[in-house]
């Protein structure tokens, strides 16, 4: 019997998804070399990671950029950097995804300008700008401007690409980061679709797109989702996403063409679920998560990027990224997955699970719309509080053992891993000289341009921002004049202002049922009495540009539940601001959270500041993705304790914080 004639087999294999690895570090030239190597290995699209200064609209020589340049992505400060990033890579033939949000308009203008310089027809360029600012207020923290102004920028990009770059996805609605911030499948679908409605409403209401072209807008909206290890639930979630998107775009926006209503999404599987303990287990986690978004043909991802096994340890090396790419290639080309129609059509179990998620997500969407939409839900703190509470519940289940994490809270016995035997060599190391080189480069760039042209371009940008004019043309003029990333964002800061999002701690529920919490609460109370103070006071600080605040918020919630008075001012603080708050609030302990890898720069700056302020006695603890050797350096510099992802029991961490306070004050 002909194998190809087997019952149920497709006449032709389904085409594989676009295969990417999320890449970028050090410099534009180094990242360009990495891109070329990955493409040579069979990668079929690029996914650009930008460093935190670029994401938050700062140049490499800005005070807040210290320690962050080139660390979690590539620094792009001006047109010259973008030219170097894509040198020798034909953008007309490439599908490029750029993980950029607040300055998405700016990076797209840089990209389009380089494409035009290469001779590419912009109308044929394909790719995606993430450009979803809402989840930045809730999870990643790389927002710059207030929500309404940010949505205006998004709408302008959508309208511009509809005219000039019709194959480009101008916005990539992200539920990925919502899941990492604690969202349940129902919240992930409901909150992400609330964002999509806000974007489409903003485009429609801007008057830049005729009503009859809303179908063209809808078909260019894509989504970026998270796939967790509960892969059956993830399959149902994606089918629910597609069903609700079809319903919303048909009923709310009147899109009649079913092809335009198709739910289009790319995926990165869950990085937050990767573990520092027994990191070899991350391989099977990544494979299961990949299956969750590829098994279901009717809801299959069209682009997939996988993290590397060692992302909980630090920045992956090229070899680690290659391993993740090979996982995709084995599934797509060696297995028979793509030879069959949908495997779950007619499944009673899957249908019931999808219906359950659809019902719950529709209710979440309706509640957000009743509040006035997603902007109102951000500004009131509703969405952030809901995510903080959900993440607290997820943490409670893991700490209690109700949710098993192999190698972390069960099956912890282990042999020494040959994968990590090399120590710091098991992750990519960013040379500290990268920052100095980027700083010198941006200063040379500024010195070599026409200042009058720069001033005129920035003046036009500020003037247009004060009106309802589409800002892409003014942004393109800034690109051609040689304006830098920090200058473009700075001009818009002058018009729109800067925004600090709600922290979500108010009203967030803790772990009332934690049996160990009562004993810690008594230690907190007793220590406060011995010190003659009403309550112990903890300052939780996020120095630098690292906006991933989930861990800091969970520590703050648990410390508050244990009886600490918690001072938490949110993300993106200078060392000076943290020191000033510690002194003014007369705290007993400073806890710093750094997940971007900038701990060796950010933490000593705070320690030096405390000494200069006359408080060298104030204990400081640090949490983050911190290699063992770096932890030793921090302790030698004066840090009392270093916590990493393997320290998952929050109540135990809070108990240790009490011990630190007692040691610092000479209490037994």
C-alpha cells in the first residue's frame, strides 16, 4: 500500500512555520554575524532582540543605560547601527520580527530606510513590529509614554504600513508576557483580545483608514503568544483564541472575508517556566510547549521561536540557540506531523475545554470594555492587580507542591550535570567594553552630522506630536537627519510626558494558607519590638532599565503578608533614587531585583550611594539571574544575600530577610 495513500493523510504536507531564534547582543556587528550563522543553519526568519536602552528610548551614554548596553539585546542608537545590523542581509527577501514597543515607530523607520538604501521595495518587505504597549504596563515595563499617547503611535504605524508596507504586520498583540506575569488561560485570551480591540478602535477612530478597509487592517494584526508546559490546555487556548477573534472581527468591525478574520500568531514557548535547578529538564519542557502550538493544524502557529535550555542561567550561546532551532527542524522535517489534517476535530474533550476558555475569556473582555476599555483598565490598576494576584496563586501552588516542577519542588536528587560543568562558560558573556564602545560610537555619530538638520527634524516631530498628524513622516525625517534613539524619544517625552504604571500591589492577595507564614510573621513582629520600631520596613528596588518586575512584586506581596511595611516605587530607578528613598523612608533593609544581567554595575552603585549617604550599615540583598561567580563578587562588595531562581520558596526568602535584619543590628 502506498504510504502517501493512508487514510486521513493530506495530499500534500502542510508548509512548515517560520523558524526563528530570538537573537541580539553586544553590538550591531556582532549580532549581524550571529544572524548570518543562524540563517546558514536553516533558520527561515529573523527575530531581533534589542537592548533595554533601545527599548526604553535612551542612548548608550545616558545615566540609566549604565550596565545595560548590549546585555539583553542589540543596541541601535541611530541609522548607522541599523545599517550594520543588516549588512549583507537582503531585507527584500527576509521576514524580520522586531521585539520593540514604545519606540516601534522609530525602529520601523530605521528598518525601512535601510531597506530602501538596499533597493528593496517597501511594499514587498515582510515582517513584524511587536508594537503592543499595553502589556508593557503590565509585565515587561519598557513603556515610555502614557497609554493614550502610546496607542496614538500604534495607530499611526498601522495606518502608515497599510499604505506603504502592506505585507508588514504593524502590531503583534502579546499574550506571551501576560502569561509570564501570572495570567490564567482565560485571562491571557481575554486581556490580549481587549488590547486588540483597543488598537483596532484607535485605528478606526483616528480617521486615517476608511471604514471599508478595516478588513485590510484586521488581516495584518498578528498575535504573539506563550505556550506553557500544560500543552493540552495550550492547544485548547489557541483554538479558543481563534474562535473569539473570528467573532470579534466579524461582529464588532464588520469584516466579512473569512481569510481576513484568520487568527495569525507566532509563539515563543515559556521562558519563565525554565529552571535553574536541573536545567537539562528544560529541553523536554521546550519540546512539550512547542507541541502545544504545532499539533493542532486548525490553530497552528505560523512562526515559532524557542528559548534555549540555559536561559534561566544567563544569555544563551550560539550553540544553545542552534539546539533549539534543531528541535523545530526535527519536528517539521523528520516527523509526520505536517502530513495530516487537524488531529482534534471532533474531539469531545477538546471541544469542551475550548468552550470553557471561550466563555471565561469573553466575560473578561466584556468586563474590561464595561470599564471603558483596556486603557482605563491599565490606569485604574485593575489588570495589573489581577495578574499579580494570579501569579501569587501560581506561586502558592508551586510552593505547596500542588503544582509539581521536576527538579525544583520534587525529584530534586540529581547527578552533576555535564551541561553546566563549565560554570560561567555555559552561557554567553557580554564584554564590559561593549558599553564603552557604544558610548563612544554614539558620540562620534552626533559629532559627524548636520546639527541644523537634526534640530529642524526634532522641531517638526514635536510640532506634529502636538496635533493629530501621523508621526511616521516626521520620524523618517529624523532618521535621515541622523537623530538618535534617545533624541527621538526625548522629543516625544517633552510633548506626551512619561508614565509610571500602577504596581498592582494594592489589594493583591497573598498566601493566607501558608503554614510557615505565621512563624515568619512572629519573627518580623519580635524583631521590630527588639529594635524599638513599629514595623520592619523593606525597600524593594528595581535599578536600571530592567522592567521584569514579577519577582519583585511577589516578594513585596509576601513580605507585606509577613508583616513588613513595604516601600515599592516600581521600575526604572537610578541608584540615587533608590538610595534617597532608603534614607528618607528609614528602612531596615534594601532588596534589589535585577534580571537583565546588569547586577555587577547596578548593585555596587547602590552600595556606594548608601556609603556616601552615611548608611553603610543598611543591609542590601539582591535577587536575579546571577551566575555563581558574580554572586561571590556581590557578596565580597557587601551584599548580605544573593537569591536566584532556584530559591523558589518565597516564605523562606522572607524568613531569611528577617535574619539579615537581625544580623545587621547585632540581634541573636
